[in-house]
């Protein structure tokens, strides 16, 4: 069970590294326009680019936090810290789903919820 929980938490971190890449380094692309449901012309605006880069950085912090809690923290603190970062992802997914796109709850929230439950039970 511990291995499955770790794998799922790592997958959530990988997903957030992908989001970091998309928002920070590839925001002005057809892929980003489709993923975020916004016109490409909007993504070309410098102000929007700045907002996306900031958002991407936060997603990167979540990913690093999950990996740090899994592989660097002492075993006694690892599960609690991992649950904290997964809960942060869940809160962000709920907020994003309520304010930006309903699909966020499935794309980001569901994997985080599954990982959270598995880590909690392990």
C-alpha cells in the first residue's frame, strides 16, 4: 500500500511540474489555449504571461513540496507533510473548479484526492 501511495503522490507532483512547464514556458501556445480555454490572442498579452508564470511557479512549489515530503523529510514527518501538500492541491482544485473551469476538479483534484486517501491509509 505504501508503494502505491508513493507512486500516486509522485504522479500528482509530475502533473504539477507539467502545469509549471505549460504556464511558465509554453503559455503562449495552442496547447495552453486549449488547456485553459482562452483565445491565443489573450495569451500573447504580457500581463497575462506574467500571471501565468506566477501561477506556474506556485504549481512548481506544490510539486517540489510533495517530492520533498516523500523523499527528503524524516519518515516520522513524511506522511503528514505529504498530506499537507496534497491537501493544498485539493484546495486549489476546488477553488479553480469554482472560479475557472469545472474540469479542474477532475484533472487535478481527483488524482490528489486518491493520493491523499492512499497516503492517509498507508
